[in-house]
C-alpha cells in the first residue's frame, strides 16, 4: 500500500502526463496565465514600493503648513502672521518658507525654487537637483541663466549638485539664497510663500488646526498626516486605475480559463468513464483533476510573481515608467525600493490559484459521481 | 525522472526564490535605511512636503499643497489636461 505522499505523486504523474497529451494548448494557457499574474503583481509591488518610500520619507514633512488664500488661490503670506501664530498656545515654532515655481522654456520644464532655512547657498550661487542638471547638461561651476520676474536674465553659478540618491525628492529642485529668491521673483521682504509650524504636543495638532482656522479665516492649514494620507490615496488610486484598465483582459482570461477548466470535452468524459471502469474511485479522479488545476495555477502564480519582481525591481518597471512620467520633462531617475507586503501576496495567491483549481474540480465531481457506463455513452 | 519529480522540483525552487525575494526585499530595506534617513533629514531640513514624481504642472508637483480644484482654476471652465490628473484620486463623495 503506497503512502499518502506516494499516492499523490502518482496522481501528479498522471495529471502531468494528461496535460502533456495536448502540450500546445496547456503551455499557451500557462503563458497567458503567467502574464496576467505578472502584470497584476507588478502593479501591486510597484505601488507598494512607492507608497512605502513616500511614507518613510514624508514622515519628516512639516507638522503643519499654513497657506494663505486670496480669491481661492494660493497667495503670499505676510510676515506679520508669524508673530500672531507664535502667540498661539500649543505652537512651539513657526517659520516662513520661500519656494515657488519657474517654467524654463529652454527645456520646457517646471523647476521648484526653494530657499533652505539653514545652510543656504551663498548669494549668486545655487544648488540644483540631479534631474535638472542632467536635462540642462549643467556641472558644478557652470552658469544657469533664468528669466526673472522683471524680464531680465538672472545668472546664478551652480555651486553644488544635489545627491542622485535623493532624486525622488529633489530632481527638479533649485536651492538658492533668500536674497536671490526675492530678487528673482520680486517678492517683498515682508512676505513668505507659506508658513510651517511645529506643534509642542503631537496630539494637539488638530486643536492647533482648529485655532488656525478660527484666527486666520483666509488661510488653509495642511497637516502632515494629510500629506501622508494623500500619498497613500494616490498610490492606492493608481493601483485601482491600472486594475480597472486591466479588468477587460483579466475578465477575458477568466472566461477562457473557466471555459477550459469547467467545460468537459467528450474526450475527457470518456477518460473519466474509463478510469472509473478500471477501478478508480471518485475521490481519486477528483484529486487527479485537482492536481491538473493546481499544476497550472500554482506554476502560473510562482512564475508570474517572480517575473513581476524582476520587472519592477531589476528592470526599472519599464512597463509603468511612461504612465508615471506623464508629460513631465524632469523625471526622477530612481530604482523602486523592494518591498513586498505579505498580505497582498497572500491575496494575489488566493485570487489566482483557488478559483482556477476550484473551477476544474466542480464539473468533474458532477461527472465522476455518475455511473461509468452512462458517462461513456 | 518522473514528471512529478520535475514539477515538484520546479515548485520547490520557485518557492525558495519567492522566499528569497522576501528576504532580499527585507535586506535591501535595511541597506536603504541610511539613504532613507538622509532623505528624511533632507525633508526635515528643507521642509519638503512632496515627492518629485509629477513635475509636469504646478498642481501635480506638490499634490498635497494644491487644492482639489487646482487643475480647473487656470481659467473659468478650464478642463484638466495633464495625464497625472487621471492618476490622482477624486475626493470621497
């Protein structure tokens, strides 16, 4: 009497040989199945990687940003607000931020110009992001000339190039001195772009937000948790959008797989009849068919996942790059950081392996419980 | 060699590779910890609020700083026309 393991191995042997009788059909099915799993897993891995990185990096974002609005648009913040905010209970620090956008018609890209609160470049010099340096072909020591708000060219010397490892944050950044920033944009000394606040007790952030809403009705506070939530939602939404776009092809595959798995051909019916006639038990036939489904779906899941891992983390997610880049001219050159969510992997396993395997068993159960003579006729 | 032995070897190897990918991801996360810490320090130092993923328009560069209606405020009746707009979630209704 063979052991249970031996018994299953004989059944797997038989199932594999049965699949091998029509190699083209089954290999084709395996290839399409694998591709579908690979695309779904790629979306999952890519989104999870970006979401994780955003979560880790932006955990250092300002606790509260206060923007002033004028006629519904972002307006400059008068420096007089600083003193009024310092007086609010719960606020431990406040400073003005200076940042803005500049469209460079030379390469058709938007830059983010910013004044660092400390260690700012000396007047007349700037530090630029790696993407910008690449696009404009700039090296340290070169002169970058931009058209200032008054229409005059404004030349600044590149003093430093920001790390390529921080491209995801800084690819389009131009860091410059406060003096140059104000002269370039024509912003008066008593105005800032917006304000950032530190709150003494993190649990009081919402109270501080309410106070700000009350005291400064023309302003809009943005909390760090809102920043983090936005990124969580952006990547969740992106994943959802891609899944919806893929839905058509996934459904087409489901129909194909369902038809293949659940529709028994006359030949398969005869085979079951013969097996029953030579003494196979119903349970054995169902186990054999279970292995047929499991061989295809488990192989497709494993191959698909491994392909997705290689695609996203070792081939730079080439399929998704155009979607992410959009119309942007400056795009960060970064490698997604490998991050695999066990729960998502388990979900993918459940939805790719189980339905197909079940779909192969159900119709067999209906046929296998009938009399062999009736099945073969 | 029996077909089952071949398939089981394949499953075993692939599962090992899958496990290895989890371990590798974990290791690369640890290896990137310093880089991420430097990134986070940069975020703290400069007071950054956004990733430079979509640099194509003002309201996509700093997603968290722009209003929901920012894409439509260039002029009355303006339609949102940047591809990234399609990737950003609408508010919950």
